[in-house]
């Protein structure tokens, strides 16, 4: 009997697992992605992000569980899935000898668009990704950012409804990364569904409608960026000290309770949800004799979320391992 398919979901994953020998790379993934939205998958190196993308794009099979992309089962309807997706992975699949236009036309013809159709589509994509002026130059002369934009254009040659971007901006300079962000935003605005993996937390914060955090083969949290940041706590007052001596004097006098101390940056941070407590701590710093260089009100970031969630997951895993060793 065919399982119920929710037409509002572009991607549906249920209890997905991937095991290599004794290593559980994916250990029961449950995830849905709404059509026309963008989800960012965050996780440390080795968390299983690329493995999940490779399963969803039919490059490798899952050990168990189910996954559907654009309504098609990735195991039983692989050809239908492939016709529905585009993929930009960490390693660009470009022919550096040929021009950007030739790369696009060749891929268009391989996708059976016909010569005229492939040329027309190539022209559209070259203009869309601001590559028209470089269209007839060999790809070997392109900058890293230009090559990434061409790689993205190639993935869109058949206008797929679902696009997978596996760390698409890795290695790019800040200007090129911003250019890719604009290109990705335009895809979502045009109705595409985008599944992004990234190690750049700011990237997820800027681009994604929802964020899922993957660690040790499991989704340990998901929600909008604002929802996840709310889990960390309220805004904080950040105090910067001009010298290491000032930092040490303040830390030694005030202590550690409910105050975050960053020796590398010579900063302290205090939650602002309890105004009386905040004022009291600022008074203690003043009485310590330490000079304060600046005060700034900062909101929780996805960096804070990521560190807290992954540290908590690491602690749970270590405690579970200890319990198992005691049995």
C-alpha cells in the first residue's frame, strides 16, 4: 500500500539510517521541507550532512528508513527524483577548457533540450548569474566566485523544482559569498525549494526559513533561526576591556556566576533579562578598578545555538558511553 504523500512537502524523511560497518553515520533522521522554502542543515565535520544529501539525490542508498523528494521515493523512483532535482556539491563539475557558454549548452543538449533550446537556456542563465561578459572565455580564466555561479547555473539547466546545495560557498572570498547569497535568494523567491548544507552559521541565518542541526547522526534541533536563538536565552550586555590586566582584575573580583568570560577577546557578557542583576554586576566591575573599554547589547546568534546544542549532545553521548562501560 502506497504511503500517504503530503503535497505541501518537497522533501520528506522518516527514520533514515546509514551504517558503514559499526559506524552509524545517520541514526534515525526525521525531516520535512516545505515546497518553496529553504532549509539549512548545520553540523560539525563528520556529522553526516553530505551523506544525507547523497542519499536524497540518489547517489548512495540508505541502510533503512524512507525518503521522498518531490513526491518520489528515492529508493524505488530514483529516475523520477533525478529529473526533479539539481545538485551543487563541494566539488565543481566544470570543464575548464571550454567556455562558460559551451559548458551550459553541452549540459542542455545532454538533457535533451535540443540545440536551440540549450542555447536559449544558456543565455538565460548566463544573464541571471551575471556571467554574460565572461560567457565566451574558458572557465579556467574564471574567478572562484564565477565558477561557483556557473556551477549553480548548470544545476538549473532544466529548471528543477528542488535544488540541493552542499556547502556551495566553501572557499569563496566574502564578496563572492555575498554574490552567491543573492543568487540563492533569487531562486527561493522564484518558487524553488532549496536544501542547503553549510558550516557558515551566518549563511544559514541570512538565507534559511528553517534550520536543522545535525550532530552525531541525529537531528538535535530544528526551527526558524529566531526560534533556535530564543533557546539560548535573552540579549546580553557585552563588556570589552582595554588590557589583559583590566580583564583579569574584573574576572577575579566579580567571579564566574552567570557571567560569560572570553579571555581571548578580553570580554565579559551578562544576560539583560534581570536588570537589577546586570546593574549590580556592572557596579562590581567598576569597584574592581578595571577599566571598561566599551559596552554593547548583543543578541544570541546561531553560533551560540550551535555551540550550546553540540556541546550538550557531546556531553549526553559521553555520559551514555560511561553508563554503558559501567554495565
